[in-house]
C-alpha cells in the first residue's frame, strides 16, 4: 500500500463520462462514452484508463467522488418508481393545481408539467397540524389502518408523505411512515418533514414526491456501483456531489436522492468559483456545455449563487413557473437541452430547431459512426471545420464528415432551401442563440448586467462555442481553464464536505423572538454537523446562515446571509438592514414602512477549503504561430476563414494567439474567432480577450 492520496472525481453525463484522477504526479483526465445500460461500467472503464495513465494501482485509490445526472434524467423522462402520495384530507390536488400562476398570461394553449403521481395514486388522511405546530385534528387509528391496507395493496415501490404544516411538527408524518414500513417493508418511504421542512405545500409536496419517485432507482444504482468498485479492489470510500456544491456520504444520497438533482453541474460551478477566486474576478458567468445540456450559473465574490428552490426542465422560454419545482438546496443555474448531441430538425414553419432531444452516446451524433442518423450540433461543428475528424477525443473517436453531411442533407437541406454549410451554420447559430437567451434571462432575473461579467467556459462543447456566446452577450473577457473538457469532475475534487439543513419558521420582524430563533438554529446545527462528520470527521468547518425574507404580502423571498451567532432581541435591526441591502441589490430600491417577514432558515456547515493560489493575469504577450492551418466558419463574419492551428500543450505563459485560430487538446478544442485573441496564463488556462481589449492593454 502507499501513503499517497489518490482521489478520483467521476461525472456521468448524458453523452460522456468524465474522470479526473488527482495524484502526486499531477492530474490524469479521461473521457469515455456513457454506458446507458450499465453507467457504473463506464465509471470503472474511465478510472482504469486514468490509473493506467497515472501509473497507479486501483487498490491505492483513497477516495472516489461521484456526480450523476441520473436523478434529473429520471424526473425529466418520467422513468421512476411506481409511487403513492399521502396527504392531508382536502389537499389531494395541490400538486395538480400548483400555485395557479400563469407564467405566460396570454397563451391560450398554455400547458403545465403533469404531476409525477397520478390522481388515482394519491391518498388522503383526516388529520391536521396547525401553522404553529399544534395538533388541530389527531389521526384516528382506524383511518390509519384502513389507509395503510389500501396503499399496501397498491403494489407501490415508493411512498411519499406530505401533510399540511408538517415542517412545524412531524409527528403525524412519522406515525404514518412507521405504519407503512411495518405493512410494506420493501417499499421506500419519504416524508416531507425530513426531505423539505419548509413553508409552501406545493413545492414541499412536489419535492418529497420527487425524492420517493427516484429513490429505488438511485439506491439500486449506487449499490451496483459500490459492488463493482469493490470487485476491482477499489475499497476507497465513495462520496456523492450534492446540488448545493458539497460532498455527502453515499448512504445519505441513497436516502435523499433529490439532493443529487444538480450534482454534476454543481461540480462545474465549484470549478468555476475556484478559477474566479484565483484570477480575482468578482463577477463570473459559468458556462458548462457537454454532450447533452448546457448549464449557466452566476459566480459572485468567489461563490456560485445558491437557492433553496429550483425548477427542473423549464418548458416555456426558460420562464419561471414552467418547470417542475423542488425545494432543496441547490447551486442556482439555468440548464437547457443544448449540447453537442442536441438534435437539429425542421419545424412546421420551415425553421431550424435544436434540442432538447439529444442523440446522447447511443447512438450519438451521425459523425460518430455508431448508427446515428440525426444531425446534431457536433455534426454541424465538424462540417464547419471547428472539429478535427482525426483527433476528436484525442483520436479515440474518429469522426466521419461524410456521415455528418449525409445527416444534414437528409434531415435539413432536403426540407429547406439551404446548402450544407448554411444549414450547419443555422444549427450552431440557433444553439448559440438559445444559450445566449438563457444567460440573458438568468442574469436579468437576478438583477445583473451581463456585460459586466467575465465568462469561464468548460465541458467538452463550451470552448467551441464560448467566443460566439461572448459576442452575442457583449462579454469581452473569457477564461478556458486547463482540463476544461472534464471541468465538473475536477470540481468534485475541489468541493468541500458540506450539508445544508432548512427549516420553515415564520416570524414578523416586529415580533422577533430571539429565543425561538436560537432554538431552531441549535437543532439545525446538530443535524448538519452529524452529516458532515460522516465524511469529514473532525476537520475544520465553517458555517453559513441564510435567512429567507420578504415584505408582508409578497409571494417570494430574498435570501439574506447573516452572521451565525446567538441572537438577542436587539439583533432585529441587523436582520432588517441585511434584508434591505439584499433587496436593494436585487430590485434597485426598498419599500419604506412595510412590515418584513422571515419564512425559512437555512444552515450550511462545510469543511474549510484550501486557499486558491492567486494568478497574476497576463493580458499581453508575444504572438506565436501554429503548427498548421485549418479553415472554419466564423459566425460573426458569416464566412469561412483561414485559421492557424496550435496545440495547447505547446503554449508557454504569455504566448499570444491572434484569432482566427483553433487551439487543440485531447478533450476539446478552443475556437478563437476573428474578434478575439488568446493569451496563455501561468496556471495553464487561456485568457481570451476581445481584440479591442488586447489593443488597449498593449
């Protein structure tokens, strides 16, 4: 055995499974195609390849950190367990009625996402807990026995329980869960007072249902993964990346899989935050584009933006309310079906549409030569000269230009009056505009001016599209980090052990009860530290307190970070000033003489991360030439340009690459458009600046 710490980060995406292995000699990275039938096998294949590259034994691996899109995909594709939902009598249809908000007022054909549990599988019980936790109607034992028998006879794999105001008093949910466990020992029971103890019954009910819906599938998958790793003598502990940007034990992940919703993208956000800190960039737009989806996240002050609510799969122009809401701690981002494998088609109006359907890894884009026939973004990039058919994925996946052309001709140019180049440009321009629009909506929703941000781009597809995205958004500074193709997997290795506990407790500031607040926070503190200690032992930790506040009469809250301490009645002024600062930042002004309310409390404990090594940016340098030339289609110029081709590994800090250029590496390629130049940095990253900024710096 060796005392060397060998840590592995593994991110399963819809198209590729990315592996990053950290060892004393550096970092080994690998991309392999995702195996849909046995995703754990792709993990093992990737780890074995990385270990061979690093020259280490599998048995010497000390830690495995994993993130997966399994939960998100299962919810979007409705591939979960047969689930029952039990709620308070009279509230059976809450998940169908939602909040009765029309996110598009004038669309007469507006359709809402269907509930995960059909009405026939929803059951009610005559019970009631009051808003302050008092029992208004106790459970009748006969009613409980009758309900238990009916649910047990239903043949359900999972049961979700969500009662009114159970976040204040969980006694009734626990009693029903105990009765069901005795009657259905093989079923997996989830209760809302554990999964999402927050105000608002629709979001809370939807969250506990989502947890129950995916729990059997996730538990089975994680069990298979651990068994396979042990079979190959990898006895290292396995931890999961959770949606809030930290690590949790595999046991916790199996019980609360809804916390894994944005597990992979959260790793990317941590990766982006580390780079923002090391490069002293206060406002960063994280752009993560893989084979299936694109994720966009705001990073400010070295931290990705977080929230206690999230919407999966917004279906209507990225608008709030058009997706499936869950109330669980997440890194807040917008995710759309725009990846390298996104399929292009012609709609009823003879316009090119891209996504959200993806070719994935099976069969993959047409150019992969794996029996795929649909044209994808990757096919379009190949036809536009942005990809080298002989060196894609380090040469592991040879690409066929003829197959890509055939797919575009059959599915696109055969239906509209465009040649192959114009149709391919239409595909990439459409996907770039979709991503740009998502970024605009995300920043506007958060009250930010996108032109003041820098961008960091990673994932296999992002460096191909980042310059064009910056041109559309008016962003003049872009970073492509080292290891960009497997950014999320690297982010897993940078993430702290952390856990976030939430609690709904309503208070008006005018009736601030410091003793009640301190009691709730002490309870949350004990819960959080128990989970963190599972993975981190006695490591040093830091604590963050988020308080969700609003003006009386408003429907939504603003998260306010407060100092974590024992509060006194005099601290009411601290809460008010903190809320007003946050509200003013978001909306530009405050509302005078209106009562302020607190709804939910959130406590995060995480291990202290190493300080990022500061990087002094190089903004000018000596121009270098590449080893060859290649033609690619420059979208801003609307024509094909002759570009120099340069291997990224051949660049030294300070080297200047003037666009148009293609900078190649095994996992991805960076397209430097005619309006940008790239400068190699001391940490191995590439800083791309608009030529106006380069000239100004010179």
